[in-house]
């Protein structure tokens, strides 16, 4: 006696059809979720003028307050962000975020990388914090 483990063809087609419908529905949900996601989820989490510098949580860049200038010795950039955040949490965020991006702690709370110096200043007015970050060319060492 011969036994066959084959399913009827109509059942295999039905299963494949259901799987295709589920896959299509998932794709639609993902795409619609991206289209209708809040702008904050889609927006970049980095400064526009310093594209490899992340924004600390709770801050939003104020692009119109920033300045970018190319000088013969390198770029000069000031980026500004504001928001309701704890100043110490912002400092802690950058202490942790900057070293993996190649920035090394330097004197006076500044950071240095590839011939540039980064410093930031926090100004708090009530619960609103204004962060000003400056990236300028490093000063040549005396005798160099």
C-alpha cells in the first residue's frame, strides 16, 4: 500500500494566498506608520550644521540662531538648541556621547578632535535650557 503525504493543491494555494495577504497587510502598516509618524520620530537627532553631533534628549535645534563660517584655518560653527531639560543631564549626555565620536576631553571642559575644538555653554532660564555649541579650529601650539 502506498501512502502520500501531499496536501491537496487547493489547500496549498489557499495557505500561500493567506500568507501573501498577511505580508501585504504588514507592509501597508509599516509604510503608513512611517508616513503618519510624528515629525519628531522622523526628524534627525543630529545638528544640521554639525551633522555628526547628536542633539541631547529634550532639545530641539534653533537653526536660525546658528552660524557656519569657513576660514582659512578651518570651519567655525555655532549651533544652538533649546528645550526643557536638566542642564546636568545635558552635560552628562555629551560627556558620554562625544568620546565615541572621536572627541577627547581637553582643558576647561572643551573637547578636541582633528584640529578642532568643541565647547558648549548652557544657559538656563526657568525650566528652559539654551545650549550653544561652538566648533572652532584649534590654536597651533607654540613652537610648532
